[in-house]
C-alpha cells in the first residue's frame, strides 16, 4: 500500500477528528490547491487541470456549501466515504473527492497504479499545500494492487462507496459487502451524443460555427472519445432534404482544421482499432458508408438513429445519423445515455426534448464545449446531497 | 520442385486476376464482407495494392465465411492475448488445398520425401488444453512432413539427451528435419548441442514464433543463424504465417535474412498514416495476400505486425523479400469505463 496523500497508517481505525459541512480547514485546503492548479505553468501543460482549478476556487466552493444547507433539516457529513475512481480520466477522482471533503467526510480514495500525467501533478500539488494536519488525517489517497482484502475492509468501513469505471467494475466491487446502513453511489457505462441543428448551423455565422467546432473538438478528443461524456454519434437534426450532407461536410472540414491546429494525432494502432470497429458497423448493416479521409477522422453514415453504437469506436470516430427533429430522437435514447451536447437549437426545442425524454435517458443537455465540464449534479445525482446526511429537529 | 518461381511482375499479373475473382466470390457469398466493401466504396482494383484489405482482428469480432453452415468442415481458432479468438471456417476443398500448398512450400527446402524429424517441444504440451490451439496445432501440422519423430524435451520440459543421441545415431548421417519455436530452439537445442557436441550438420531447421523473446536476450536473427552454424546447423529457415491465412507461410531463403512469398502469396507494406504502399527499405504495417482463402474472405489481410520489404527479384528466390520487425502495440483508450478491472 502506497500512501499518495495523507497520513500513513490504518485506514479503517476509528478517528476522533470531526469535520463540519463546509469546514473552513477544508475550504482553505481546496482553495490553496486551486491556486496551484491554476498556475500558468501547470495549466499550459494540462489544460484539463485549468477547469478543475476553476471548480475549486473559493467562490465556487462557498456556492456549493450554500447549496448543502437546508431550512428543514440540519446537514451533516455522511461519514466515511470510499472512492474508486477510474484510472484513465485523471481528474475525476478530484471532483468527487473534493465535493465529499467539502461535505466534511473522511475520505479514502483508491488511486490506480496506472494513473499518470495529470493525476501525478494533482497529487504533487496536494502534497505541496501547507494544510491543517486534520486534512492529512481525514483525507487519504492510496494505491494498492490487486488486493481484495483491502477493498473488502474499506467496504466494511465506509458509509458510502463511490464506484466509477463501468458495469464490469461496479459488478466486481459489489461482491464486497457494505455495512447494512451503507450504500453505493455507482457510475456505470455511459454513452454520450451530439446533436447539431441543420437550420441552426446554416443560420450561424462562420465565427460561431468555428467556436462550436472548437468546443466539440475538445469534448471529443481530450479523452480519446472514451470518457462517459465524450460525444460519439452526431445527430444532424432538421433542415430540408439534402441540407444535412452539406452541413456535415462543412462540420468535418472545420473539425479537421481544428484538429490540425491543435497538433493532435491518432497513432497507427488507434487507426486500425477504428477500422475494425467501423467495418464491424458496416458488416452488421448498422452503417451504410464509411469514410477514412485521415487517421484523425473516421466518418460513418449510420443506417438510422436506431443503429447508433453505444460501444466506443476509437479516438476521432464520428457516426452520423439524420432525424427530422429532436423529438424523433427520443425513442432512440435510453438509461445508458448520459450527455447530449448541442449546437444551433432554440431553448424551446431543447426544453421540449428534455421534457419528452422524461428522465428515461440523458442526464445532461449542454452546449458544445461543455460536455466534459464536471458539475455537482452528475449522472442524475445531486452529489452534495449524496455526500451529506440530514437530521430533522422538531421542538 | 519449388513454389518460389515467379518474378514480381509475372506474379502480380497472375495474382491480381485470381484475387479480383476471389473478391467477387466472397462479395457474392459473404454478406458482411460485401457490406464492408460497399460501405467503403470499393469497386475494382487496378493493382495488388489496390485490393481492399481487412484488418486481421476482424476475424475475432465477426463471423466471416463464404460457405453455407453445412459445408463447414473445420473451424480453426487462434489464441489471442486478450482472450478473443479468430474463427476461420474451412470447407473440405479449402482444408485439403491449404495442407497441399503448405506441403509444397516446405518441400521446396525439404525435398519430396518425408524426413526423420526432431520436434523441439514436449509431448506434454499436447495435453495442455489451454495452449493447445496455437502451439500444438503448429507442431502437429508440421509433424506430418516428417517421420520417426522424436521429442527433444521430456514431459517435464527438460532436454531428453538420450532421445536426441539415439535419434542422431540412427538418422544423423543423412538429411533430417528439425522443427520448433524459435525461442525453444535457442534455449534447448542450440545450447545442448553446443555443450554436448551433438552433430546437427545434416539437419534442416524450420522454425517460427517470433523474435521478441530472443531480442529481449539480445540475440538478433543474424546472431541466431551464426551461432547455429557454429554447431553445424546451416540449413535454417524461419517462417511467418498466421491461422487467418492457414496454409500460407512466408519462408526464409537459404542465405537467410529475408522471408519470401510463395507463388500464390504476396506482401504489401503500408504507411500507417496514409495507408499507401511503401517502397523497399521503408518499414510499415504488413499486409499479407494469398489465394488460398476460398471459404472465408481472408485473401487480403492487414496484420498488426510491422515489416519492411528489403528488395524485389534480387534474392535467393524471385519476388519480394521482407522481414517482420515486431508488433504494433494495441491501442489503449483513456476513458471512464474500461478502466480499473484491477480494483476488483
């Protein structure tokens, strides 16, 4: 067991330390961490840490704490929280841990031994903050190998277990029982989409189109299109017959241009992976045409919205399907679907789409460029509420 | 008799016609294949390099065959590192043809008669069900080209010196066949022959299985050859092949250093960025081409091996000569989902 942050020692030993919801010592610590992550040298190398730093600024933290307060109950920390974040999206563990710490919980975060890059920078920054000693005693980040005994004892210790990492991971972790009073907060496999209004695109000026594509490119390429919120299939919505083709061509040309400017590359292995998956879609009849203009972009024309793949195709793989309106997309959505990023729609169209979905699928509807922006409301959960417990008091 | 006879120009003329015919045959008989080609906009090929290739891994994710279910005579599987396996379907004719062509290829260096044979492996391996499909099939397939077989390793995987000495006493004064995986030959046969002064000078070695483990021990293909020559083993032929093109092997020529394509097969090296064919001397991804796959659309396959063509019509045998340089690393995605199986 390697202690990456916090005091060395028995993770499950009883503790006399008490933190409150919005504890000033935690707020100070997170604010100091934010300053380190927003330092220009760090933000240049890891742009995704910039948005994390922004999320941890004191104003944001105070807003989050304010939202935890209630008129009808006293709000307390949930207790002990055990986090199992994914290995490859380096920043997720900080978001879920930070909200939990802000709620005053004692936290143990299992950091994957495969974590690298941004995760290491974050841990270094945490260790460089001069914190009140209570932070290190109550907030611990550890790396341990394939050790069921550790996972089992932390599962028995916690009041809330936060499991990220897909269906298989959730099933595997659930083999370890919790205390009767404890429960799981799970983040299983998700799929995310993009919707592009054909009339909206045509009405937009070149600058607006470019901004939209820059945002979409970040959403898609930052995590190789493999984050749960990364858009994959693009639905072209509305317009007269034939309009969608032209819009798609303009969109892809701009996308390649942006990818070019960023200097993003897709290696040979990934290009082969995309071929295998795209050929698979064609072989089963889910896709009608395949275009491989460049290793960085694979464009797939789907047979219809119903054949949009929920499996990952590879970095820079964009299936397209046409639908007359957002309402026509509703039957194709299900519980697995998380984020729909949009461009070119009116607020009324989006509100109607959300209402028609009725919570049966899609937890977030956000503009292009915001797909990966983490929020306290995530996967349909109100995280601050999940991380606290309520005491009612009647005189 | 040799199957290494055609110059590159002559071969391309013959092969292009046959392969274009095979492409049409598979399109007519394998619907998923036809859909892939239609979706990619393929119409016809003006050259071998124009032929539409399938990534070899597709045989792990799709069922691709050009014969009805009731004509499947044999289903071959490859072992994969990630647990997924290729499935290759042969009818009676394809199964017979691949065996016949494989025989013709190895007889180029062995001659027409079956030779006494040393298998550099252990019989115990055949009992190990989990590793059987890959290693066992290779050994059993090749064993049909020999007779009076002896296993170089005993049931515990130790060198069976008595058996080897007995074999050499009986057969060592005339040509005999040695077959094994490259690493096992190095580890067991070469070192034992050196230490115990075994005379292997009448042996013809055919070996395969990749160089990775040897490169890890800092043994290059050239050094492998030179060291074997030091124990008298000078007729040495490496080969490259895969279950997805069963029956086709690319065989090392007598003077070593290059693999050659039999008359019914060819290779193309592709630039992994543009996918265009690369000229000799430029390494890229290896595409293997063969007319043998008639019951499944495996006649033009993009491998995940890196290779380089050294020259054309300028070696021991006519056609392209090339080397395999190693494997393309598997693509790994970042992402939320496929992440921490290790946590479980």
